[in-house]
C-alpha cells in the first residue's frame, strides 16, 4: 500500500499522484505553454513574488513546489488557516534566520492573513530574503491589501477542462508507482466520464472520487456505474465566484429576453443549493428595476408568485419559479425606476439643492397659487415643480 517512508500515514491518491515536472502540469497552457509568463520566469531563472489564484485542484500548490525545484531555491510551506495568534512573526523570523540566502515561501490560503500580517511580510519581499508564492481560491483583489498586491505578480489558474480530468484519471489508473496501476484497477469509460463531470475541473476531487470507489475491494477491481451511485456528491456545488457569476447570468438572461437561458441559470443555482427565496427576491427587484414602468403589473405578478411558492412548497414551487423567470424575460423593459433614482441621488450627492418653489410649500409658507390636479389636471401639469435644469439632469441630460 501507499504509505510514507515511516509507514505511519497512508498517502491518498490525490497527494501522491502529482506532477514531478513542470511540463506535466495540465490545463495551464496560458501560463506554462510556449511563451507563457510563468515558463519565461522559469527559463530566465529569475524568481519573482507571485500570487496564484483560481479554483481548487488546478495545480497551484504543486506548481509552486516545482518552481522551488526548478530554480533550486529551498521552500517552506505555510497554511495561513493554521496560524495561531502570535505565530506569524515568529515563523518569518525563524524562516529568515534558518536560511541565510533566499527562501521560497509557499503561503496557502494567503487571503486569510489580516492586514497587519500582510504588511509585516512586505520588507522581506523587498530585500529578497523571501520570495513569495501566495496561493488562494478566493478573489485576491478583494481580500489582499493594495500594498501586497503591488509587490506580487497575480497569475490566474484556470479550471481544468473535462479532457484534462479524463487524462489525469486514465493516467492514475495506469501508473503503478504513484497511481492505481499496482492494484489492477479498471473503470468503465462511462464512470470516468461521470467522475470528470462531478469533479467540475478539480483534479484533486476527481482523484479522490476515483480512489474512494476502489476502497475495500480486492484486485482485480472493476469500477461500475453501480459503484458510482454510492458517491452521492453534489456535482452542482457552487464556489462563491460561481454563485455570483450564475446570478449575474440569470439576471442578464431575463433582461435580454432569453427565457431558455433564464431557466437554465435558475436551475443551476437551485441545484447548487441556493435558497429559492433568494431567487424570488432577485426577481422582485428585477420586476421593478428592469421591467418597471413598461409593465408595472409585473411586480404584482412576481409578488403573487412568491406567495404561491410558499403555499405549494419547494418541489412544485419550481414550476412557479419557472413561470416567473419566463414571464419576466418576455416583458418589455424599462429601467427608469433605477436610472431616475440614481441620477437624482447623484445630484444630491454633489450638494446641488434647490429651494422648494413657493407655491408648493406647506401652510403659511406657501405663496402663489397651487393648482390641484383634481380640479384641472392639464393646468396642474404646467406647474414647475422643479427647475428645468434639475429636471434635465434627472432625465440624464446633463446641462
């Protein structure tokens, strides 16, 4: 079996079946292919402070280790999640004292560092005592300080393609040294395809699925569709970025009048575990913001749909959500409710205030004649409730 050198810890397939050469990395051709920025850094043998961000299971940590190997720089790996209070400074002091030259610091979950911890690292990056490879699956432009971001080169790792995952799975089945070849494992092609889809571009997850299906089986092992049913994994689970991307696509599809796309993204969110009530709230906002005055009744219909959903429950309620998404997608659109609001806010935020016209003032402060529209609607419309200049600004015509 696959244990460490002391035979004390079993090494999972995802941890042992890793690339040993930069050319074995799959799916990151934009960084490591001919002319890719990361390949040029390695070929020039010039270490830089780097930031790897992107989905999990795409090779970020392994590439960082291979940089250390290729450039012959010792590395230390720290996970920011495991740091206890007061440990950060001590870790950096020990790191720089132990290695008199430069050290490659592979910092997993770098976005977990607070602002002070990030700033403490900066002088060491500037002197070259530490070369940093920060690793995160979060959006670093929201989580890292501007000071740290200005000292690193951000490189985005892409989600692995279906073909990449299939290649990795087949290689793991064939490799007798680090993979499953030693165990005499075969898998139906349909099983591998399903694992590749379930893994959603995450090589680590794919290898974990594959290994789980071999446990407690005696060689020769054959993995079938029946085995796969036991995984019970949610293949539609959404990362934070995927959640916001799909919400954005859902809204934009309804705005663009594409009812098929609206239904697709709605279901993608529901299967990803999103609360249906969240989608109802988004559609209520959409009814006012995007359909708006083109059909004010859309807001009434959407509100009624939300109440109907609560009456029938989640399962049949999907029919109501489908109805609402298609209904809203097919409506004529007007964004006056939002655009007029935003422009009026902009005017006020600039400090542009007008006195209330004398004829509109309250009680004794009122001067001049106020024409009540219930007596003469045509004459009431001729009254100047705000100045022409302000009106044009709210209409979007700056003067």
